[in-house]
C-alpha cells in the first residue's frame, strides 16, 4: 500500500501501528474536528491491577486537532511516566527503549497533535520502519475509513496472537494495548508480531 491518511493519537495501540506499517507514506490529518473519548488523548496499559487508562488533559478551546492544546499546567507527564515505570520497568526490553521514549515524552509540546506525532514517529523509528511522514492542514473531508483506528469503543475483529506480558500470570493475556506493551515485552520481535495481525 502507498499512502495512509490518519489521525495522530497518544501512544498508539497495536492495531493502529500494524496499519501504519503497511504503508510507505503517512499523511497526518490535522484539520478534522477534535472528538472526545477517542485515542487522541488516551492510551491503555497493563498494570499490576489490570488495564490502566491514561488520559492527557486538554484545554476546552480549539475545535480541530491542530487547535487542541495540552493542559501543561497539570503534572500529568510525571503521573503518566510513573505509571509507565510501574507497568513495564520489569519487562524484558524496558531498558532497551525507555531512554529514547522518555526523551521525547518530556519535551514541552503545546499542541496535542504535535506531541502525538512526535511519539508515533519515534516509535516507528525504534521499530526500524522507514516511512515518509507528511502533514496536511486543509483536508476537504473526514476520512471515515480510518475512524476505527481512533475509537476506544467498539469490537475489533482483528486476530491478535498471544505474546508474553508482565502481569499475564494475574489476569491473562490482554490484546491490543498501547504499542508500549508490545515493544517493552518482546522488543525486536515486535515487527514480526505487527506483520502477523490479520
């Protein structure tokens, strides 16, 4: 496949990344209306007590993705990073990736979309995929075919093979979490896993 028009989201889930890497070019859709209760500002991790939802606080003003500002006066970054440490510091490949992720995570981005794009491009780089990223600010319409990639609700019919997870012994395997869950747990094998999702 060639080009994919897509919305930037916070630490994308495994399904989202598996769709990205099927393409050679990605165009970030930044002029669509910002919608609540999507992955734009949410991600899901696997913690000691099961699934943990992290949400970035955003300001009420701003109608489009490229106008939505992060509430950086709140200490959400420290809280989120402590949660990531609590979930994955004992995972097999945490030490291999965490410094690169931490560096981009604590940069002072003002716009949510810019922060999400930086995170996603860093993840793609860590996975050694080579993709051409583009930004479009004047979209003529909404790409409804890709809405499924950012919805937090709804059934996902994709098949997600089982892989080792830190707290699997407590709650069993949990599919389609943040890409962090995958790379921290299986490292370089993440590429083969992403390609196996059907």
